[in-house]
């Protein structure tokens, strides 16, 4: 009989359940260098990991006490 597992939570739902990001960078030009070379305006960092990249509105949800506003480009 095959083993049936419950579906995994989506990464976005998991991030919402976690503590707020340590650093939130808004109003920038974030070059992701992923397979689509997406350019976003904000990102959230928790510990040593980038936990979210997207629009200011999407990333505002991750803010805690610390945040910064960018006026330049962020690239790896």
C-alpha cells in the first residue's frame, strides 16, 4: 500500500509563520541573477539567508523593527 503524505506548505506560507526578517531592503533595484534575471524592488533577510524577494508591498509583510531604504542597485 503506498504511503500517503500530507501536502507540504507553500514556501510563502512558511515564511509568514516565521519570525520577522532581520533586514528588509526596500525601494531598490535588486538583481536576482536567477534563470530569469529578475529585477525586484525589495528583499528580506533572516539570519544569513535571503528569505523573500519581490515588490515593496510583498516584502513589507516580512518587516520587523529593522529596515533600510535603498537608492542603488544590489547584485551578488
